[in-house]
């Protein structure tokens, strides 16, 4: 890892109506718009979906890092996250992210260690550590 602080620059361009074009150096562009829940078209990534995706992506990448550091072998990880947006004290905000992770291991693996590593990845996720919202993890470990 490079020394901190790290800085991430993203540019948004928009007109009076339509989607927002998001760009960052070296990355493919992305179109964003309001979700259907906010009367948007619902056919593009929204800020709400992007935040939820960030939580999930960070969890998966954190899991990869902890398993590499632990030299722990696994074969597949399937995850889903539901972010809950609510009104709290007159302000709309995400109150929780429910993560569901299904981890496939080679036969004969240490399932208890796998569960500990999933928990550690959740604890190390810098995105959820940066948010007020609660992050809950439901995990299933299978040998295949």
C-alpha cells in the first residue's frame, strides 16, 4: 500500500436534465441518475446504488486481502448487500447495510477460520468504517 493520505478525484458533468457523467483518470466513464425511488428513470447507477456497491466491493476486496495474508484458500465468494435508506431526525440517510456472503471452500478446509476471516474483512472495510450506518454480515460457508 502506498503511504497515506490517499486522494481520489472524480469529475461530474451534467446539464439541466438527464444523467450525470462521472469520470476519473484511467477509468471508464459512468452514467448516473436518480433511482426510481426518487422518481428517476431507474436505468442507471444512482448515488444510492453506487454507495451500496462500494460497501460490497470494499468487503470483497478486504476479504481477498485478509485471505491472502493468511494464506487461506477459497474457491468462490457470492455476496449481496441491501442498503436501507430512512429518515432519521429529519434527515434522509443510510441506516444499515445488510451483507450476505456465501463462501465456497475446497473440501477439508477450516470453515471456522473462514468465518473468522469473513468477520475480519467486515471489520477492516474502510468504506463501512467511514459511514454512520450499521453494517451487518450474514455468512454461509460451504465445502465444495
